[in-house]
C-alpha cells in the first residue's frame, strides 16, 4: 500500500529535486556576476528530469527513485557535545536525491553580449530564469501538497 502511495508522488518529488538543483545553479551564476572569466551554467529542466527518471527506473515504474529517498544523517563521535541536540564533528549528510550526474551534463550559456573580462553571465537574464524557476518550484510544491492532502482525506474518511 505504501509503495503505491510513494510511487504516486515520486514524479513530483523528482521534479522538485531537479528544480532545486537548477535554482542552486542559477543562484551560483548570480553570485558570480562580477567574477572575471566565470562561465554561466544551467540545465535543461525537461531533459534533466527525463534523464533522472530514466536513470532511476521510473519509466518502468518498478523501483523507488533514488532522488526521492529521505535525507539521512549519520554521526560518529569525536567532538564534545555541550548541549543535547548538537551534532558531532563527524556528522555526514546524504542528500535527499541521487547524484547530480543523474541530471545530465551542465550546459553553458551563450552570452547575448560579450564582456571584456570573459564572464558569460547576463544578470537580467539570470534573474528572469531564477524567478521563473522559483514560480515553477512553488507550483510543483502546491501540486504535491494537494496530492498529499487528497491522500490524507481518503485515508481519514475511510477509518
């Protein structure tokens, strides 16, 4: 039962993972607006999502998506903990998704206007892409949230 519920939301979670990765790339581009020689990079969302779904077997719908697994934290002592809830110095985090290799190769933007310092980042274009990606991420969150609410409604109405 739970595996069927998990598969229902796997596509949405995968799409959010790709959107979050793209947002990270776009914010990196904006942060390096004044870095000489910086090459702005991005991923094509549809290609990255298709590649990640194919890589993780979602096309056959037989396996759990690696990027949809929860975050795991493992610790091994070493640092003195002064308060309950502090983590040791050897805490390691495993991302909720798989590797970013699942998203395909990074693409470098072709600048609309060349700069003398070799930076290919166009601040206006990056801001538009950043805002666009943010809106799509928000819409994806709303869709996933409504799926969860409808599942909860179905579960609670039958009990």
